[in-house]
């Protein structure tokens, strides 16, 4: 279809991820047109990748904030990191399910211990409203009753979901000793 035939014409278009890219023909600059198309596609893909990176940062922040809250014994912040249906799968210990059971577990933990932890996130995958984070926690817990110190060196897998408010929460947490 010819529009402003002296300036340019629309040859054809292509749809990618709900964006419609129109191929324009500029008679005076016809040789540089392929570069314009590559530029448009590159900018679009960069925008998609940038959004995924933003989501990765947000998901990882949930883990970082959880570890900070663990170190402060901040029960409210910790519980806010989890869904109401949270499931814990600790290696060699009893399975736990539900925010009430997790709260009871943390209350006992903080009555008896002070945590000093760091985390190293080794991988993060965001897939729509679901995410998987793997990492390693290192540090120790110090007994508040007898001051003994127990080393912590655990690997973990956290499964996160985005709730209907757009917040990322940990829904399943699996961990065990880092070998």
C-alpha cells in the first residue's frame, strides 16, 4: 500500500509478542532499512529482558530480606515473606505446613537462639507468577541458654509465587546440609 509515495511505503508487517512491527520502504535509504528492523527488534528484546531482570531482583530481594529478618529475630517480617500455605521441607526433620505452624517453629527458635546468617543466591528462575531460587546459607546459631554455637552451612531451594496483590512470597522451602 502506497502512502506519501514520494517519502515511504508500507511493504508488510510482522507481529512479535503482541507488538506489530511495520516494514517501511524509504526509497532514498532503502539500503539501511534492514538495520532499522534489527534495531527495533533489539530494543524490544532488551525491554523484555530488562523486565525479567527486574523481576529476578524483586524475587531475590524476598530471600535477602528474609535472611535479614532472621538475623534480627523479626517474626512479623519473616512471616510476611511466606504464603499462608507455606511448606517447609527440612532435611532430617519433620515436614511443616501452614503459617501458624511456621510461626510456632520460629517462636521456639528465637526463644532459644540468635541467628547470624548470610546467603549466597546461586540461581534464580522467574516463570510468570512462579519463581525458583537456589542458594547457600552460612553462619551460625548461638544458644541463648548456654552460649554454644552451632555452625550453619545449608543449601536451599525456595519456590515463590506472586499473589493477587503482585507480591512475591515463598510458598515452599526445601533445605539441607551443604556437602
